[in-house]
């Protein structure tokens, strides 16, 4: 897989020391090729570390079931994920760097991104999975487009930052861009400049 060509194919198996970082981009937009995705692709083209692998998945293409709270049912364990949930779990665990590409919807994450994170609560309780331990040390990033001032994104940023903290993940930060109509973000000069070094930080 080319370093610069986004792919929806699984990552190669790790090959030991010197294995390149593996970036999983999860596009949570309700619109194909929206402003957040365009900004994320620009950042990937400009600032991914040398030899880094990329995998891109749209959450709408991998719909998850409604999350059910089973913590107080029986032994509180969750079954092994199957179907789209298994695909997303495996992709998440294979990544050294997880990038939520999530436009600001009502001041926070889109529904598909929030549902994906809700399923983490279940993955924490799948016997033998050791989800939290396996996520320890991975890096969580965000890329979001919004319309208006940056402070409107504070709830979204807080959600991701606190998620990283709880999971003992590194926090990479959020790349913000401004735009409403498709392509608007490519006229946000401040965002374009930040994108060129975002993943190098």
C-alpha cells in the first residue's frame, strides 16, 4: 500500500521493530467528501510521518447497531463483535493512530462517531479482548470543520480529549477548519497552513 494513497483495505500485519505507524481515518460525516474529509486528506498528504500507512473508513458504510447497556445484565460481559462492529474493532486495534474525521454537528460529534465511541464501552467488557490495555499508548486525533468561531467546537474537543485520557491514549489534538458548503474549507488559509504540519506535531 502506498504511503500516500488512502485505502479501505486492512493494515498489513506488524513485522516487528521499525514497523511504520498505522493511521486509521474514520470519516463520521453525513456527507461524502465533506469539508472535514477534505481537510483530513490534505493533512495526510502534507504531514504524515515517513512510511506511515493509511486506512480510511466511512462510518456510514459500516453502520453499527444501537448500543445496549449490558453492564448490569448477568455477568456484565458483552459478546464478541460481529459484522461491521467487528470490522471497526479490528481496524481500531490495528491502528497506532486513530483520527476521527468529524464535522461539528450541534456543537459536538456526529451521531455515527458518538455511536462508535459508545461501542467502546462494550468492547471494554468483551472477555479476553483487553481493549483498554491494547489502546494504551495509541494516539487519538480529530479533524473537524465547523461554521463559526473555534470555541463552538469546545464540546467536541473535550469529548475526544477526555476519551484519550480515560483510555490512556496520547492526545494529538484537533485540526479545525471553517466551511459550510462543500469545498469551503479549502479557502480557509489558517486551516490549510495548520494541516501542513498537523500530524508532524
